[in-house]
C-alpha cells in the first residue's frame, strides 16, 4: 500500500510536469498542443543519443531539454506564428501536423526499436520507512520534477517575465495594449512548456525505454490530467497529475494491470459530468 | 498640428465590413469624441489604430509617421495608449502589478516608480488598494485603474473606449473630470462613447459614426443643432445633454 502510494506519487509528479507544460501553453497561446507528446519523445531520444555519444548523464539531460526548447522555439516562429490570427481549428490542425512530422522524423532518425538510457545512478534501491523500496533514480526524478514545477511557479509569480506571461494569460488584448511583446512571450512559453515535456521524457525514458511513438501515451495522460485539473491552471495540473498517478498505482492492488489506463478516462467522464471546467479550472475560458 | 490622421480606412471581419472609407483627424491638445450606437464601428476604429485589427486599406498616420499595420507594441511606444472597452484589467493581479506592467513601454526618462506616484496622485481611489487583486475592485475603480495603467506608458494620445459603460452617473461625472484634467495637462484624447452626454459634454469636437462611416461631425454646439439626427443614430432619445452643458 505505502509502496504503491510512493510509486504513484513519483509517476504523478511526472504526469504533472507534462501536463503543466500543456496547461501553460494552453493558458498563454490558447492552443491545444497536440505535438506535446512528441517533444516529450524528443527529450528522451536526444538524451539517449547524447549519452550514447559518450556525454555523461547530467549534461546530456540538460542538452536534451535545451535542444528541445530551441527546436520548439523555431517551430513556433516558423509554423505557429504565421497562424496567430487564424481560428482555433486551424492552429490545432497545425500542431497535429507538427506531431506527425516529429514522430516520423523520430522514426527516421532513431528507428522503431526501443532504446535503454544508461544512468550513472546506483541500482541498489533505497529502503524508506514502512519498507518502501525506491530506486535512487526515482527519487532523483521526483526531486528534479518538483524543482522544475516550483521553479516555474516562482518565475511566474515573482519575476517581471512571469508577470508578463500572467498578463497574457489573463487578458491578451490588454497585454498587447500596454506594449508587451506578445509574440515573444508566446515563443518563450511554447519553448518552456515543451522543455518541461522533454525533461519528463528524459527522466521517464531513463526509467523505462525510449522510442519514437512514446509520446502518444504521454500526451493522452497529460490531456487527462489537464481536463481533471482544469485547463490553464498550473496548480490543477499538479493536483490532477498526482491524483491520476496515485490512483493508477493503488488500483494495481485490486485490478488487473491492463485496466490501469481506464482510470484516467473514468476520471475525465466524472469530472466533465460534474464540473466541466475541471477541479481548479477557470469557469469561463475566453477563447479569442 | 494634426496628431492622428486616419484616411479612407476600410476594415472587415470576414464578409462583414466594419469600417467604410472612414476619415478622422485628431489635433494635438484636443479631446475628440466618437459617438455612435453599438456596432457603429467605434471599437473597430480604435482597435485598428492600435494594430489589434488589420485594415484592408487606408492609412493611419500618427505624428507624421505611418503606423498602419505595425505591431501594437510599437504603436504603444510611439505614444498611443488605448484603454479598451470593458476595462480589461488583469483580474488576478494586484492593482500595483497592473500599473507596473502598464509602464513596460514607457520611455526611459521617467522611472516607473515616479510615474506610479504621479498616477496615484491623480487617482487617490487606487492608492489605498495597491495590493488588492484588480478583479475585486468596483467597476468605477477598475475604470480608473485601466486609465491609470494606460497613462503609465506616458502617452501623447489617450484613446478611451466607452469609459462610462456600466458606471453609475456620479462615477461617469468623475471620469469626465479626469479626462478634462488630463487634457488640461496637455494630453490629447480620443473618446469613444455611446453616452452622448459625456461625449458632447467633455469634447472639443466629435464624429458621429453609423455603420462604419462618419455621418456627421463638428463641435458639440454644432452637433446639438442636429440633436434629432444624433438621437436617431444612437437609437435613444434621452441621452443628449441640455444646451449650455457643453464647453
């Protein structure tokens, strides 16, 4: 029971970090990033190539995240920026196009075979009180994810750049009318959101395996989390991620493992039926 | 001196034409009114001047420079502040955060802090509420905050879109006093209003808009001679000021 809770928390934090990026991008750019899972995948596969090329784990992880952020910024400028004033459906289709393009590029570059990423962590598990076994890498994953999410929160609340991002979230026209560079804020936010996905891709990819189609499962989880927590709410994404991770993990005790993925969708149905804006969501999402 | 010169402006949202060959000018030091019913094109005109909406054709010149189809942030830096209809303060940010962000485009000569002090002096209703979330302010206070935020960029031209919307008459009077006081200090104002009492009571000249065109223009006294016409365009009969109310 405690073991399931601990593993669930770690998975939940990883779900949260993918979902926080998705939610942040939705809040600022007002688009649903269907390519989010592919940036998660790129984080994992770039990390694999860098470690495989002899770079040690930590610089390789930083390189994978920064590389993915740079690519996301370029994609925003080349593909999404020209579509800013188009309708939501056009932009959603564009991100779907980016998703297909990146998934197939991944297939060309890395092939369909799953790869294993070696980490420099000892494989002896730590035994926590209550005979909970966790690997050192799992703890590192949880800690780094937590640092990334808390760091993002502090940047949003305390810095001028964060204030500008919140201004765009709360009222885009007003942000433009005081002279904020809304386009630059969009690009930065898209890169940061995709970078969080890449971080999770690298961390979870090192726990499991990395392969070009790994993004699909991740983005589905992230959508579930964002719907549960509420679109555009970072706290909601964290709470939703942990709720989903822990419930999935605890369900192992009384459900066959194959049914685990159902839980998220049951959550979605319940939330949409009872509180369609999500547990922490903004009631009226202004899409304009 | 002509500050703002809009000529032959055409704007459309898909098949719907919002502005048709519209011409207006604003001279430095003036308060110019835009009067018209909902959908007459007042908001479209201001949004096009600010670069939030692209024009199909026509020209917009500000202080001699062509500002047609340049980025909104550059238009703000050129000296135009636009206080949008519905106030659009950032509801989950404090009054102070709203004002400070309003100053991001201010020219370097006046520091944000001293601008902030000046604005709080003109809007005493805000100074006690600096750390309160903007969304918890009353409508009138939000309007003051929206105007104050616009002033943080040290504009040469202040464009106000329906500042009286949804406000009690006593607050509308306060808004009018503020506009007149700002103008006395040298600020040029373009004021869009459905409330003709405010629009004609505070302005030097006004344009009457209907269906995206200018249908009449002149001083408040001249326009009041055509009170019936304006009332017909506004679709209301009791919004005109009594004679003598105008400056």
